[in-house]
């Protein structure tokens, strides 16, 4: 389980860094620091929601 969580965190960071570096150069003239924060925030929101669901399932089973 820890490996999956670590992989999701790493994937979110990877995507946020990709948005930050903007290697494609599409929107270089309108760079905004909120874009990588939005990507990272969505990934972490998904991860938090998933962990809460797993925690509530485990709590009911016990």
C-alpha cells in the first residue's frame, strides 16, 4: 500500500514539475505559478480522498 501511495505522490510531483518547467513552450509568455500548484493540489486531493475511503472501510470492518 505504501508503494502505491509513494508512486501517486511521485507522479503528482512529476506532473507539477512538468507544468512548471513548460518544456513544450506553449504558454511561456503567460507563465503562472498557480498551474503547478493546481496540478499538485488535485493529485493530493485525490490521494487524500482515497485514503479517507480506505480508512473508513477499515474502521467499519474492525
